[in-house]
C-alpha cells in the first residue's frame, strides 16, 4: 500500500511543457512540493510552477504566495517555460 492516499493531480498542460523542455535538451524532474518541475539546463537548475488551474483552493493560494516570494516562475505554456530557463528570448 502506498503512503499516498490519493494520486497527485497533474496540470493538463504539463505534458506539452515537459516535451518542449526536453526537446531543447533539458532534463526534467516532476515534483509536487514546493513546485511542479525541477529543470536542469545548461549546467543550471530551474524550479518551475505550472499554472494550469483557474481557481485555487486556500492551501494552493498560500503555496503560490510562497513561490512568488521565492521567485519561482509560473508558466502556462511551453514558450513561457522555455523563456524561464533561458532557452528562448
């Protein structure tokens, strides 16, 4: 039996974002805390939050505020993700 009581829900736009990052040679690790992805690209790492939900629960809103304070970018599409890691200007 897993220690998790329910499966982690992933954002609908995550697969296309991950695919775009991998196409430019980035290595991507999916996470759940403190953000959705940890990306290694050109000898550096980039934490990224995927913004795929329009309305956030109270707990999620607190997490988003923490991510903002930490300077972790929130991306909605592959282009924003590529800009966040410096693969696209």
